[in-house]
């Protein structure tokens, strides 16, 4: 876990620690988006995306951080590419 060097006690997180962790996550994990934004990106409702996630009927990789669910944009793009229907021409 990333920590910021400050004069605060170890029990108190640094104010900018969360921003540093989020920035590190984007660099290491790629751009992410929460459930509602991912649903909008795919053109489905957030409830549909949650159903797909819980039933595993549709496989889209996601990351659960506590109660929060995020999707990597690269995984959403892969899902769209995998479901692309061509004209056959």
C-alpha cells in the first residue's frame, strides 16, 4: 500500500493518500469505472450489469474493492469487440 510521508501518526492516514492510491491504481490497473458508468458505456442498465455479474451469464472481468465494483475500460472494450457482429462482407 502506498503511504505519504507526513508528520501524522501512523493511525491517521495522510489526506492525499487516497489520491495517490487512486493514481497508482490507474497506472497499474488501467482506467477503471464504477458500475453505473460501465453500464452507460455498454448501453445497458446498472441492474443488468449487476445481474450479469451475479449470475455469471455474461463474462466481463471486474474488480471488487470492499463493496465497490469497478470495471477496467480495457475489459469493457474487449467485451464489445467479442460481441461485434459483422456484415459478412
